[in-house]
């Protein structure tokens, strides 16, 4: 193989490797962007819910049922379920004591 053919093969090989790297980089950026947007949406939902629950508490809502309804109204997925001592609604968890008073709020991804 003469020198010009070797140079051509090396340049073509380098071009293929660099294009593969750029394609991988573009795919990775797209996946990262998608996860970032999902996380931002989850953050927005939790802030909206926490503000609504805080305003309800400030307005005098104190019972478990009232606060779960308020949290459900602002959630993207309004179904409430209990797990680990919390009532989970959308992006937040609400923990109540035995008398039904709220004692803790938590984000669902903690």
C-alpha cells in the first residue's frame, strides 16, 4: 500500500470515528434534555402543590381530607395513595399525625 492510499484510509477512518462520536454526543444530549425537562416539570408541579397546600393551611384548612383535596386539585395525577406513613398526591407526600394534623411535607423523588 503506498503512502497516499494509507493517508486516505486513515482520513476516512478518522472521519468515521469523529462522525460516530458526534452522533453519540447528539443522542446523549437529547436524552439528557428529555430527563431535564421531566425533572423541571416535576419541580413545577411540586411547587404548585406546596403553595396550594400552604395557602390552604394559612386559610384555615387543617383536616387531612381538606389538604388532600387541595393537593389533588393542583396535581397532574390527582390520585392519592398511602405509603410509608405519607399520603402521596402528585409530586408531594403529606404526613399526618394520629389526630389528622399535617406534620410533614416531602417531595416524591427524595
